[in-house]
C-alpha cells in the first residue's frame, strides 16, 4: 500500500488526486494533507480519507483546523518544520506536489531530498530551481513522475530507459528527433488582438477544455503556461533547443507527442481530465482506473494544429528566451509572472500588462550567473516579487 501525501490538497489537482485514491482504497493510504487556507474543506478531507497528519500554511487556518479536528484521529502539525519533517519521514513514501506557485518549492524539495516518489504537478518549483531540483533527485534517488498532462504524455511515449533516466537521458541516443509540446491556445486563440485590452479575469479563467485553478488558467490564456512547461520539459527530458517544439492543438485530445528519427510519432491521447495522468503516476508502471471515460473517436470530428503566434502570446516567447539565458532568468520570470497574474486577478493591472511586467522584470538583468544555490534562488525570487509589486500599470514603469 502506498503511503500518500497530497500537498495542495484543497485545489484542483488535490481534488483529482483524492478522487483517484478513493477509487482504490486497497492501494492508497492517505497519510498527510496540506493546503493554504480553507480549513473547513481540509477538515472534511481529513475525515473522509482518514488522514493521519494535516498542515495549513496560514497559521490562523491551521489553528482553526486543529479546533475542527479536536475529536478526530488526524494530528494537525503545528510548525512548518514538523510539516517538512513529516514529508521526509517514513510515514510517507509517495508525494503529490500540487501546491500552486513558488510556495511549493520547499515542501517539494523536502520530498525530493528524502528520496520519495514525487508526483510533480507544481511546475513552478522546477522552473524556479531547475538544475538544482533535478540534481537533488539524482543524488537522493527520488523518482520524479510528471503529472502535467503534456509531460506525462511525453513520458508515456518515451522508451523505458529514458523514463528511468529522467533529467539526464540523451534523447538523440534513443532515436528521438524531438518532443512536440501541444497546447490548446487558451480562450483567446481567435480573439482580435485589438480587443485584448478588454480581457477581464472572468474571461481569462474560462478555459475552453480544462477545469483548473485560477493561476494556471490565466497562464493558459497568456500561454505563459506553455512557456513554463517548455522550461519544465527541458529539465525533465534534458532537451536541446532543436529537440522541442510547441504546437497549438485547440481540441486538447493529443496531450503531446514524441517524434522518432525513423519518422514515427508516438502520441498520448485522452479526455482533458487530469485524473488520467494522475492515475498513471500514482501506480506507475501499473495501470489503474481513474474514473475517466475513454475517448469516443466517433465524436471527434477533427484534430487541428497551428503554429503559435508570438504577437498573440508574448509570454511564451519570454519563457523560451529565459530558458536559454540561465537559471536566474527562469527564477525571475516565474516570480514576476506569479505577481503579475495575481495583480491581474485582483483587478490591479490589465491582461496585456502581464507580459509587459515580466518583460521589464527581465530587461537589463544579468541572468548569466553560474548555478544558484537554494538560498540564492529564494533571495532572487523574493527580490523579483518585491520589484514586480512596485510596477505601475498607468505609467508602465517602476514606482520605486
Ligand atoms: P489550485 O489553485 O486549484 O490549488 C492550489 C493548492 O495549493 C490549494 O490546495 C492551495 O491551498 C494550495 N497552496 C497554496 N499555497 C500553499 C502553501 N503555501 N502551502 C500549502 N498549500 C498551498 O491550483 P491547481 O490548478 O490545483 O494547480 C496546482 C499545481 O498543479 C500548479 O502548479 C499548476 O501549475 C499545476 N498543474 C495543474 C493542472 C490542473 O489541471 N489544474 C494541470 C497541470 C499542472
Ligand atoms: Mg499542462
């Protein structure tokens, strides 16, 4: 039986993970749940899944959770140190990393450093720490399994040896020509560019195919999500620039592909439902039911493909460029984007300001530092956030 921790348990990926776990009570023992602030939802989850340990990032919510669970068998961990120690302890062997954003870095790294099986949804953790994250996994023997649907699709289409050597396998030596990362293009694929100034948060979070948390939904609308996934793919699959291509596929039926040197293309197809990749990694290499219906090809009238247009999706270009400018650039890009997306969701800046803010955050920075250590990454993340908060929409400039 797997001893499962779900970090980010109250979110969209958390929900899907616990739904799959519930289908297989003989396979998964839910040991630890964490989340940011929704104590009521967390208390219900702890009772439903008979959870041993729980922790909420916001102290007030954690205290509330302790009250709600006073009569229950769940132990509410008091400090962050206890929480990180629990992730690394023998109580847990498999960790679903599903916290949104940079907040997920330290708990995810705790799981990696302790050699756990890490089911990685939290792409921002990998984007901001890059080589350090993968080297840590290599050192500890942690198995990283990609949850992001595109990376999971590519993983499924790779030869077993590449699956085992994630992060350092040579694609070329395994007859792979390149990876094709597909993306739907989000809700604004055909919207006239002249109307982009009127995009509201409500419109931006309405993804045509997937149901997801607010941050990744906005990232999908700007295609920063595909940019972060580009960086994620480079780290996970050790790609050269010529070995990765982004392709818009509006129907989200093909979740990504691997092109081989003999002309073969392997693709993974399925419903746009995260329970499929989640079930795949939860019991890898065995297959288990996910609760998702198979595809009905009679209902699929067409599969279409378009090259991405960087004028429509400047964030995609920013991320691809950052990917080749060194670790510091991807750390700054991620931090500036997280702040920009939150400010857009709060009604503080316009949709088109997201790319502008990220561009200005990267401009004039020397990102060609040699590899950053964890303290360097956290300091750069913090400084970039502070800077991004001081950007003013009306003047398109820094206020300090
Ligand atoms: P969400 O907003 O629905 O959920 C985020 C979760 O993180 C919540 O449980 C929240 O409480 C928790 N959280 C936030 N800050 C925290 C903190 N400091 N400590 C502990 N928990 C904290 O987001 P989501 O859509 O589930 O996405 C989660 C991650 O998975 C993101 O990195 C996203 O990019 C990635 N992902 C999501 C999808 C999807 O379909 N939703 C697909 C691929 C990848
Ligand atoms: Mg994805």
